[in-house]
């Protein structure tokens, strides 16, 4: 009985090993073979990520075909290049070394910058940026636009007599928003023509202009319905931009530490000057 149990256990372990191997195989299946060399899905995924941006717009199967075509072309000619010994060329080795360093840079950046950013860091940077923005006043206004000053004066008399601004706008305004009672919604300074803006931001909440306001569009009668501090954009709306700022700061900090630890010397005076100037310009841009 014990022997049977041992055999059953061994069979179970063997079955699990076979099944586990099949699952690993399924996770990264072979999609093609080139001269007996296997091309797996993981390699196809890498090629998909390296496709030209224009090709990225193609349907999925066409993109996969384009990526596989690129892999096959590379493998075919690289095999021929190896037969010629091009891998031993000094220039080739130098380029491979540079590309290896660049990919290591990218991998380190992803690990210590992109993947290292926390929600708390993003929130803290958002709060800092919002605190640095001067609070702007915004107003909610309506207007009635007419062609002549006399028409505008007549509308002001009707308002003084107690008539509804909304109804007068619907009946007499020539602006396309007349059906909304001349509603302009909320806006801040810099959104309207100067004459209109001056009148709007001078008025108190609930007041309307007592004299017509002339602009390039005609004559306006304006009502200010509300005034309030402009609300900052919610974090969800600007999260990606804030994340970019955090990412930039982390990257700059990593580079700064690495430069101090390793030291950077540039022997060409002209190149050193250009490098220093470029870095100063970059630093100035980052502090804005």
C-alpha cells in the first residue's frame, strides 16, 4: 500500500511538472521558425513595440504581420552577417556596447523612476503646483447683443422697469446664444474682448450695465450672475502631467547623484562649453 502511494505521488509530481511546462510554453508560444531558430511571442511583442508610429495605426493582425516580417528579415540577414564575421568588426562592437548601455539606462530609468513613483508623491506634487497658482476670479455672465446704441439703451430701460433679462435676450439679442438667454457661462480674464471684459469685471454680482458696452461686434447689455474664485483642475484631470513632473525630478536627482559619484570630464573646450550651456538652459527650464 505504501509503495502504491509512493508511485502515485511520483506520478502526480511528474504530471504537474509536465503540465507546468506546458503552461510556460503556452505563455510564450512559438509563432515562427527561421532557419530552425524559434521566434516566440515575447520577441514578437518587442518588435510590435518598435514599429514605426504610422504602422501602429494598422489593424492588430496587420501590425503582428509587419512585426513578424521585420523579425524574419533581421534574422535572415543577421545570420548571413555572422557567417561573414561582421560581429567581430570594431565599429560594430562599439555600437553594440553603446546600445547595451542605452538599454541599461532605459531599464534603470523604468525601475527607479517610472515604476518607483507612488500615488502619494503625485498627490504631494499636485498640491504643491496648485498652491503656487494665483487664484483667479471667474464670473458667470449673460449678455444681449444688438446693432445700435439706441436699441441697447431701450433694453436697459426695460430692465430698469423689471423685465426679465433672459426673456429680453431671447427676444432681442442677435448673438447665436440668444436661445440660452444670452448665457456665457463662467470665464476668467483674458477670454473676452477688452471692452467687454472691463465692463464685466467691474460689475457687482447681480448687476447689469447701465450704459451700452460697445465692441467690434455691436452694443452689449451685460448681466453678471455670479462671481467666484476659479476652482483648480481635479487631480484626476491632470494626473498624467503631474506624474511627468515627478518623473522629471526623480530622473534629474538620479543623474545629479551619478555625476557627483562618477565625475564628468570633457576634454574638448568647445564641446564642454556647449554641454555646460545646454545643461544650464535645461535647468532653467526645469525650475519654471
